[in-house]
C-alpha cells in the first residue's frame, strides 16, 4: 500500500512538472536542475557561472534548502533574480517537487529570462526521482567524496544530462583516482559529458559554459 | 492525505524500532547509528575505529547503501562481522528503516557482540527521521562540505548525540572556519560533543574512542 501511495505522489508530481515545462517553454526559458550531495559546491559553481554568463545569458535562480537563506543571499550578490525555497514549509522535504517550483517561479520576475537555474536540496538520492519540469539535469560531485558515488547512487547519474566533477584543486592532497570516477560515470551513463572544475579557484569553466550556452541556444533555435 | 500516510509509515517504523531496541538490549548490544552526506568518510572512520577497538570491544557492522557492496567489502577486511543492506531491494530507499535493520541483524552472528555499528545510507536528510532502535546517533560531516551544514540540515544535528568533524587534514587547503562550524553545531544542539578527526590520516581518534568506550560500558553497567 505504501508503494501505491508513493506512486500516486509521483504521478501528481509528473503532471505538475509537465505543466511547468509547458509554461517555461512558452516563456522561452531553459530550466536546469542542479543536484548534488550537501556541500559539493553547487552554490559556488553557480556564483562563478553567473559571473561569467550574465552579460550574454539573462539568468534567474530558484534555490532549495530545508532551512536558511544562506545560498540565496550569496547568489543575490551576483545581481540575478533569486528566490529561496525552504522546504521546512513543505514538511522538511528532502527534494524540490514540481508544485514547489511553480510557486517559486511565481515569485520571480521571469521577463526576458533565458536560463533558470534550480539549485536543488543537497541530497544525492531523492531529488533524482522528482521531475520539476526542467530541460536538463546536472549532478555535481566533488573529488573529496570518493570515486564510487556513481555506482552507489546510480539513479542520480542515470537521470542527469551532464556531471560536474568539482574541487579538482584538492586533487594533490587526496588519494583519489580521477580515471576511476570517470570510468564509474561511464558505467552508469555512457557518453554523459563530465566537466572537471574547481569552482572556488575558477578552473575549468570554459567547456561547462560552452555546454550551457549550447543548451540554451539549441532550445531557442526554431525547430 | 499524503501527510497522514507518511505519519502511518513513521508510526510502524517507531514500533519496529522499539522491538529492535528491546532485542538488542536483551542481547547486551550497544547500537550506534552513523549518518552523513555521501562521501563524508563514514566507512574510513569505521575501518580505523574498528582497528583501534577490536581487541577490547567486540563489534559488528550493518552497512546500508542503495547499491554496491563496496563498503561491506572494505569493512570485512577489518575482521569483524559485516552485513550489507542494499536498499534497492526496498525500493531504493534513501535511509535504513527499522524493519531493514531487523532483517540485517538476523544475518549477523551477534553472539558476544558488544557494539553494533550501523552505517546508514549517505544522506543528511531522510535518515534523521527514522529511529532504527539504536542507542545513539552520530553525524559525520567533513570540512570540505562547508561550515553551514548544521544550520541547513538542523534535524540531523538535533537528533544526534555526537558529531565527527572529519577530513581535518585538508584544512590547510580550504577556506574554512573551524570556529564557525562549531558555533553552528552549538546553535542547533548545544553541548553535543564534536570530535575533530582525520580518518584517512589517523588523527584525533583518542577522544572519539574514549567516548565510544564510555557509551558501551555505561550501557553494560548495572543500573
């Protein structure tokens, strides 16, 4: 019975996600859902990404946390429109659901926005199960988390369209095999692009920005 | 309606956790539930802890992951009895529930065991909500995750009896304020002991082992 109920919740979410998708598509907004473990560096990645693209791609951010507005405060400093969702208003949810995105989007000025980033709740499990109406999903893992995460959390890596391998500036101080994590990602999701970045040090951003730009432009191009 | 159902699931879990607790108490086994984000170093902490205590405290481990037996394979090398739970058998659960612990415990030889470690699924959100019949809960956070985690995931820090601040060997390479994280833990859970450790480098184990020893002995002492 429990499973049936979960199925029902997911079905409702699916419908709402589809509504979100139609709404964002109509507005010409590309939506990117960014997910990771707590502390993998999503917010720093976003700060540095926004600083690099803001002159060419008009962006906004929805950021989810159970508590605090820390991340929204940091992101607001980049000058983009930001709304913080605190899931403790929704029962302390461990993920952002589609109805939460609909509500949050209503609080943003989306006029002229090309790209809406959604920084999900830090959790490598549950957010992977919830479609929010995005165009693509990105998983961020940091090298301090070990090489085995793709194998241990396969759903997350399977549903994502790209991965960011963050904190590569710490590699000299870790017993970490870069090839092993790349192999593990390949096992779970062959062909998925992986961007090796140090968000804090500003290393490796070019291919990531290029990918983002292509994603947004491809969506805007007439079909 | 959704909330009611969740409540029911939690009630069932609560009852099963109480049964586990009675069972373990009768066997004289102290149960410690270890939780963290993915990649915070729970397994390495356990490996090094087991190596240090095995001569005086007879231990066993239940380790939870969605997939893979990586952690059990690593822990089995320490010579203790280990059972791996893969939650993909239970719908890919993002936490260990009490009924899973009951099943796993049945696969362990618990004769003469003083201390049962439960390494939970890597997730700083959901496992905090599920009593498994443990005597105490410990949260592990690594310094690479940033100082704000106690404020962003307050339930986890509120329900735990101790915290391990891991990977302190990386502090020289990070822009990390140790005092800030200690302050944040204090705000959420005043008085909770915090053990500053580098599991990989074997630093800071003495106070942690002392705490463990006290926990196990206090339980065994006649009341």
